[in-house]
C-alpha cells in the first residue's frame, strides 16, 4: 500500500461544491490550475456546468470522489481567497437546505449581497486606514530624521491604525503617505476597529414586567436561549428590545432585529437610531443594490451595530452577533411562500443556537407554535400584561348582524357608534379586508359573473379608477356596460370592498374627512408615515382600510375600531383560519385607545355563538388551549409535523398524474400519512393548475424521511417542462 502511494504523486484535493441548480446534490471538481492550494471552504469558484460556466461555492475539500478521477472537470477560477461565508452562516444555510429539503445551491446565494451573487467581490467599506508595517514598527523613534512630517506620521501610527480621512484632515498630504508606502514602512488597511458603541439616552424606566423580561434575556447573554415576549399591544415590547440591545452593544456584539416588511418604517429605524450612538442599518425591499452591498459589508465586517431587516435578513453575515429579535413573530410575512420556502422565525431560532446567543420572539398574539413551545418549557415566556405609559386596553364587543339591514356592510348600531365617536371629536378606524368596490360584477338577468380568464376567481370591481382587476394574477379589463352574454344592462356589484364603504361613509359623514387605507392608496414607503403625521393633531377623522391597518402602526387618537366582516376567516378551509382571525381581531383592536382615552372595538358577525367570537372579550392567550387541542385532535402543527408537495402545471391532468405517481411509489410508515393529490383551494391561477400532496407525520424525522422519498421519486420522474413542483416544510398555509 505504501508502495502504491509512493508511485502516485500527492492526491489532488477535490473541491466539493454547491452549484445553483434544482438538483439536491453536490458536485466535485478538481482545483483549477491557476489557483490550486489556497482554497478554503466558503469561497466561491467558477466551474463548468453542462455547457455553461457558473459560480459555485466550495463546501469542503476532500481527497476522494465517487466520480472517477478522469471524469472530474477542473474549476476555472477561484473568486475568493478568504471565504465569503462565515462558518455559522455556512452551517445555517446548510441546515436550512437540509431541513427545508431545498437544493443547497439555491439556498447559498441568500447569504450573499447582490454584487457577490453576480460573482463580484465584496464591496469595500469606505473607511480605509493606514497602519505601520512590521518594518515601520521596528523603526527607532523620530526616524526618518530628515523628514519630520514622515516621522510625525509614523509616531501617530504607533498607537494603531488610523482612518485615511482623519490623517488627511490632520495635514498629512498624500505625498507623505506615499513616500512611506514606497519604503514599505506603512500600508493601507481596512479599519476593523471602531468607536465604542454607546446608548445615547437614558432609557425609559422599565416597569416591573419589562425589567423582569430584560433581566432574563440579558442573564443568558452568551448562551442560546429562546424568549417569548408576550406583550399586549402597546405594552412596551420595543422598549424591552431596546434595553436588551443596549446590553448586547455594551459587550461589543451586534444585534439583528427582524421585522415584518410593513413594520420596518422610517419611524422604527429612527427609534433605534436615536437610542444608540452606534451604526444602525436597515435592510428592506426598497433598497438599491449598491446600498444593500454596503450594508452587507458593514454587517459582515462588524461595523454595523444594529441590523434591522425583513425576512431574508436572517441570513445576513455577522461578525459578532450577540442577540436576535423577531418582532411580531406570528406574522405571515416571515414565511417565504415561493421558491425556497422557509420560516424566518424558525431559521432565526436555529441561527441563535449556532451563534450561542439569545433570541427574543415578540408578539401581542403569539403563534400557536411558539405558545406551545413555551408551555413545554422550551421557550422562556415573559408576559407584559399592561399597556405602558398612558394607554389602556380597549374592550372588544360583537354586534350580531344576522338578519339586519346593512348599508354598505354597516349595521345601524355600528353607524350610531361611529357618529357618536366623531361628534366627540375622536378618530375612528373601520376595518374591511377587501380592496376594490365590489367583489364581483354579476348580471341580474342571466347570472353572468366577472370571472378572470386565467384564474378560478372573480375579478373585483374598482371605481376609482374604474376597471375590473383580478387580485390573484393582476389581469385588468374595462368595466362592461352591458352583460357580455345577454346584453342586459342590469349589472350589479356584489360583496362590499373598501371603495364602496368609503363612498358610503363619505356621504353619510360629510362633515369629517374620510381616508381610505389599502394597497391602492398607500403606494409608497412614505404614505403611511405621512398619514400618521397627518393624524397626529388628533382631529376627528374616519379611516377605512384593509389589514394593512392591523400591523405595527400606532394610531394614538383612535378610540373606536370597527370590524365590518369577521366571518370571512371563521370558516376558512385553511387550518390556521381561526388562529389568524383571532390574531387579526386582537391586532386591529390593539390600534385603538393608546392615548389615555379608553377605546372600544366593535366586531360585526353573523355567528355570535361561535366559540372564538365568545372569547373576544378575554385576553388573547385564553383562547389558545382550545385551539391547541383542536390541532392535537387533527394531528396538525404544533402537534405533529406537516409538509406539502406542490405542483404547478399547464395541463391539469399532467399535474395530478405526476403527484399520483410519486405518491404511489412511497409507502408511508405507521404514524405518517400522504393525502392527495388534491386541487389547491384556487385550482387555477395565472392559467396554471395547482395541485398538491399533503404529508403529515407524528414526528419531524418521520416527516423528513417520507418527504425525502417523495422528492427522490419526483426528481427521477419524467414530466414536461410545463410542470414544476416544490416542497413546503412546515407550510404556513396548507392549501
Ligand atoms: P409595543 O412595542 O409593545 O407595541 P412600545 O414599546 O411601542 O410597545 O410602547 C408603547 C408606548 O409606551 C410607547 O410610546 C413607549 O414610549 C411607551 N413606553 C414603553 N415602555 C415604557 C415605560 N417603561 N415607561 C413609560 N412609557 C413607556
Ligand atoms: Zn346577462
Ligand atoms: Zn386572474
């Protein structure tokens, strides 16, 4: 054997790489000739792939490959001498690909900035510095004697590297610096050191509940722990975040704060910026690539102290993280619902484990998953039961509208309450989760309806500007004057949308401003801040809006919140329907009465006896045991694990046939079940047919195994290019 070894030269190292492709496997390459030797895992390389050249990431360097040596191709270039991924980032991304059973090559780019994804290098941070070389350090004091300016610079640098900009400002000319560089006495460097991070204002005096939460979060600062901060709306959760972050920064560690997109407003940013004398950066969808590149580098190099970001920021590289916060942890925005499907909340928990730091999940309406984990003692729960400052919690009351005559969806009792509130010069918020004027246009004579040509859905009637819009595929068309089928002119809108309610309310309460708030009116990032500013003087105003109103924003002068139609979600076929309704109603209610005046929330329903409706006047969490036991009986999360294999095809039969074939090839073990193929709730969307298999199992490991078996068959199955399929582990929606 040793003889054998002696004959062959040193075994060539093999680069095991992840390539961006739909295949769930790694690919081996020989090192490129021009860049052998120095490669490290986490570096990007250019490799031949099929007949293309693509960017790949080295996962490991091994001595053996299952591919025969003469068949291995060589990489063509090594892009990074130093790995671009931090070790934990690589571990996190690999875990995510594994857990969500998604190709690693498609997951890895989430850890890179836009320019790095394009194969370019990291963006340099603007702060370049100058430092002494070893030779410069060895120079005797006051040398070089004949060049006092150079000697002065060397003596300045003896205490450590300094920013180039600072040296220039202090009168050291570029010529002086260049002369020292020419003699290899100084060199450029990137400034890794930074000023100490400080908390600027003395924080608010935390109340006892806040203090207890802060103490417990801070106590385990250098170890992994999960904290569920259950605080009613306005109870001062953000203050708990701020004080926990202050502690984290005082240990020179970075804090990552995740927010749903809609909550990452300039106000939130300002609240963090004004508290800390340290760089606070925000990552959101409104940023340009260059800005994102810079933010990325600042996070990776440890220059950014606090990183506020939306869902995908959970993968941002961090030099030295010490705390992760997930605000509004129940929010659907944390679930990525196409392509690589993941839950940013769950990834954040995994990340905290890998980083050995605490993670705080905050919400006034925690998800059943998190609540269950707290009940089991896996998460530490901290409750904030009182509103901080002046606010009191509003009372929730239902109005039974069965059999009542409604005007634009509003009952006489509700209208009376609105009138009283406005006359008392209060602000009122009316909530209706449907945009447009009417759900659909119908022909009174022949029953024609405004169906979308590409979806199993009706097009919504809009009045301002007029048109029929499909809210599912974006298709638009003109409003017909007469029925396309029977030419009748008796076309009527059915189902009330925000535009209709707005029109009605504007007429009825014409002494007061009526403002509509939905994605048709709030079209820029600045719209909501502008509105909030406008409301700041407390003058009476009537607002009507969609669920956009239920999140994050504070409307301190609102004393009455009205929910026009709570029944939509009550009988939703989705397993989260009731949980979401409860969260929505509690959150909408939480917008009211923050300014000292007690608020009221009125909820219209035709099902006043539904258990959920009966619970509305009690604290949110008291409804959870019943919901959890329903889930337990049905074997649904958080009891038991769930996955969905989705298929999308141009031909309906091909999709169903494809899913049947893979389903029939897998035998589910005891405790697991494969259901389907079933058509999705909206079977046709954008002219594609959607169907799915639902996999449920008593344990995660069993689920993973069944899904892996299904994937193996799906990857091997023949299908046309007009069919695509995807995997959704822990789906937010099962339909
Ligand atoms: P949440 O994040 O739970 O909705 P916030 O942190 O935004 O609550 O707090 C709601 C309001 O109460 C804010 O105006 C905040 O400044 C104030 N507040 C929070 N904590 C305190 C405190 N300990 N003392 C006084 N006011 C507080
Ligand atoms: Zn007709
Ligand atoms: Zn459509």
